[in-house]
C-alpha cells in the first residue's frame, strides 16, 4: 500500500513535469557543434527581422567558434530584459534603444564596453557622431548601434498640385508650413441649404469664427501621428532639460511651441479635430500600418515621419506621389536642418555568460559590409560615417540621403538622457492634451509639469549621487576577461 | 496523532505539494516581499534601499495618484450598481417561462466568454466617434453622439457602458439563485393577491439577497482593480488621463517608470481601500440579508 502511495506521488510529480515541458515547448535546439552559444534577444519581426537574421547567419558561417542564437519578435523587450537581468539570467546580447541604455546602465544592469571597443580599434570618428553619442552615458560606452533613423517632412505632391502649390517645393519655415497647411485644408460647410466643400482660406471670417464645419482634408496636423509631441520644442530651438540637473518644461521656447500647438484647435475647432482624428482611428499602430493611414489615403498632406515611411508607402499607397525634406524650423536661419534621431542598439546585459563572445558579434555587425546589409534590408541608412555608393544606389528610398543629411546636422536632437524620461514624457503629453482641448493656457499647463518632474529628477539625482563613486569605480575596473 | 494518521497526512501533503509550493513561491512570498519593498526605493534592477514611509508620503502629494484613485472610484461606483441591476433584470427576464429561453440565456452570457483583448478591439470600433455603430444608431434618432474615446468627459462612461456588456457571469449566478426560490412562496403570495412587483420586492429580492451580497462584494473587488480594457483601449490613460485607473497607474510605476517600491506601496493602499469598502458593504447590508434556516 505504502509503495503504491509513493508510486502515486511520484507519478503525480512526473505528470506535472511532463505537462509543463510539453506546454513550454521544450524542443531540442539545433546543434551548435561544440561552439560557444550566444543568446540574442531582438524585438523585430517581419522584414526587419529577416535582415538581421541574414547578418546573424553570415556571422555564424564566418567562423567556427561562436554561434549566435537569435530569439526574435520579443514584444516589450525592455520589460522582459529588466526581469531577466534582475533574475540573473539575461541573454548575452539584446537589441534595445538608447533610452534603455540610460535607465539600465545607471542601475548597474549593463556591461560597459569601453575596453572591448578600444581593443577592437572602434572609434567615434567611424560613426555619424550623434549615433555614437547616444550609446554613451556618464562617460562610458554601453552599446553600439544597429540601425538608426531620423525624421523628415513627408508631403503628398498630388494634394499640393490640387491646392495650386508647387509640388516640388516643400515649406522652408514653420510659418510657411502653416500657410500652406491652410491652403491644403478642405472643409465641408453648410451655406444656405447646400453643403459645400471649400479650402480653409476661402471661408469668411464669420465662418472661421463659428467653426461650424467638418474637416475633410488637413494640410498638417502636429498630432498626427503624435508620437513625438514634446519633441516639437526642438524645432523652436528649445530643449527639454539643461543636460545636468534641471528640466526646462517652462522655457520660453517650450511656451512658444505649446502656443503653436494650441493655435491648431483655436483655428480648426476642438470637436472638428477630434471628429477628423476619429475618422481613421487616431493613434493606433493598426491604423498606421494600413490603408486607413490618413497620409496614405490623401486625408493629410504633410506629416513628420521617419525613414521607414517609404516602406509603408510602397506597401499601402504604391501609386502615391510623395517627397521628403527636412522639417522646417520656426527660425530656419538660426536652426536649419532640425530633426529627431534615434536608433536601435546592441547591449550586453550585466550577468551575461559570454560577454567577450557577445561583443565579437556586436563588432561584426558594426563592420561596413554587415552594417550596410542590415540597414539596406531594414530600409534605413547606415550609422557609419563612410558608406559605399552602392548602398545608396541599391536603396529603395529615393530620399535616403535627405535623412542622412539631417542626422549629420548639429541640430539633430534626441530624447533627453535620463532615467525618468518616461515620466516626463507622460506628464508633457497629459499637459498637451489639456492644451489641445483648450482647457488651459500653455503657461498654466507647464507649471505643474515643471514642479513634478523636477522633484522626480532631484530624487533620482540624490540616489545617483549616493552610488556614483562606487559605480564609476566598478565600471572603470570592469574587465571582461 | 497515530502513525497511520501521520502517514496519511504526509501522503496527503505530498499530493497537494505542487499547489502548496506554487502558492508559497508565487503568492505568499511576493505578497510578503511587497510589504518590504513598499518601504524601499526599489527599481528591480538594483538593490532596494530602505526609505521608511517615503513612498506612502509621496502618494499624498502625487496629483496623478489622486486622479487615478478618483477615476477608479468613479468607475466602480457607477459601473457596479448598474451592472448589479442590469444583470438582475436580465436574470429575472430569462427566468420567465418564455420560448427559446436557453437560446437567450446563451446569447446574454456569450459576451463574458469573449477574451478581453478581442472585446476591447470591437468596442474601439463601436465607440468610434465618426464611424462607430453606437453613434450611427444615435444618429438614426437624431442625436449627435459624442467622441466617446477622444473626449475626456466620455471616456469613463464609455468604459462603464462596456462593463454592462460583460455582466454575463453575474447574471448566471443570479439565475441559479432565482431557480432556488421555492415556487410555493410565489403561489401563497398570489393567493393573497400579490402583483408581480410585490412578489419581486418581498419574495425574490429577500430570497436571493445572499447572492446579491456575494455579487456586490465580488463587484467591489473587481471594479476597483479594473485594468485590461482601459489599458488596451486608452493606453496611458486616454485624453488628459481621464481613464487612468489605479491599477494602470500602478503598472506604469512598476514597469514603465521602474518605481517598484512606489508601486508596491500603491498596491497595499488599494488592498486597504478594498478591505475597507468590503467591510462597509458587509456592515451596511447585514440586516437586509436573509439566509435560509436562520
């Protein structure tokens, strides 16, 4: 009896283990032939993942010591990396963003790469400066780039022509963009017992005042797609913090930018804009990657978008006549070629089992050949300073050099480099929501943001000051051997 | 305890050990750890630093915390009574002797079987201010519908409306209770000349009062922890954080802002709020609940 009970208990456990293994997909990985295996987590799917997989395959075939096993399509990779690193079982390489570098490095969750970069002879001069700088934090290098991007104005040439504008001449200042935007805006309004369609400048002053119309087509809407709202301040010559200890949410440039945003609902009406936005399910990526996208469906004539846009245009609006150029600043004489840049980067989390081998792979990706193959496959431009003419010749984006040019500009800016950027971004977006609903003035909106985020930054800096010396020593003494 | 009993106890414990180990590792330990972390500055990646009651003190001055609490209480206090009443009405109707009763029961229960992500996507389109079916229907009766999810005044009512749609579980529990009410009570009342309302008021409601109480308590617990629909449909809280619920803000602190200590403190405050409201509900309804056999 006792024996059978033991058998029962053992059987019970065995059944659980079997079920667990079955459901967790415990299939045997492909053999690595005795090579050191590097685990690599990446967020990409689709053609972007295919491009990286091709580079991984090339690396695996190029030598017989290291084998990179890529796990792709990891959603919310930052959160998963955080939990895996905290749990002591991170991957050897992870594809993340510079904002991850900021948040993770300060908390000791990444491996400093300085010594390995130095040994490999990789230098800042090898890169477009901004993309190198985004990989460093507190004077240490935490990552190397994989693929970069920059933003530019995309415009619909057909809609320009219909509005009587030169289709090959994009606006050169923000004021000119606003004037063109009015010309490109078409509204439906009731006159007598007739519904008529007119361009915005053709409305009478009384009609403009009453705003009793429906927006059918819009020239430019700064909330479309609305992914970088607080960063509009860069086009006004402002910044989001002083780079050290103070945020600048209430700077004159920020107020000027917020007044420009507020001028949109003041001109076109809060409800009219909401109704227009709802007509293509505002904000969701599902509507971005579809024919519903207002830029692809001739509903918005000008939009701020990244280097990836060509790929989606060719997929969802292949007949579209479009152009790309630097998005004009408020004061183009002082601030020519303003853009926002960002990039995907490769990092080695703290606790990775094979940091040297992981770096071997990162170094391989950063060589001209593999980098051009990756960036061409992902239809982006290369972060390296020297690029072959063949790369541009083969590139499907006819405006790719425009994106490189703005990225090389001294006015190429990126998101602030501190660990509480997430909070700051959310606070500014909430303030912008209230401004766009005409509930508050810009001055009223930024006051609480400044107070709240500065308080959070102070708290973060206090903590950093406590561990700074210790961390700096640890990082400078780090030796992957 | 005899040797045999001890042996049986050992075997019994061994058999339920998978559950016990899981419960200790994945429930008891995290709950206890969260008490400790709530008194720490903790970002998951580096070691927690003891800061005393700082996280709790921060909550007092955190305006977003108060807004999320207000949004959650607003949602709970409106959605809960509506859901309890609507579910009861549907259950009473489906308890009548009508043709195709089981088909109707299935139809009304079906929405609660739909995965929350799928139903949220459907509601995103139903509530669309321009092309949504809801505004289209309103237009047929000459009412101009609002921008449900784009206008901060309408985001919470939209989610409350959505909650009504998923009352199927509550309805099924009512239905089971309604079928337990003895028919003899209704027959006696009918002999005494009672009409439908009097029967409902003086027989049905008292007889199913323990179930109403159960649904009330489960509703308080569930509605104060509302998360999935709001997070899927309105991400960071919708326009001007009008639908930023407590659980969403807690999640943002834990995983977006890496302030796990603050998130743990928020979780304990939520626990105390739910505990307080449940106690209040229990006390205030005690006299109105009738258990058979009492």
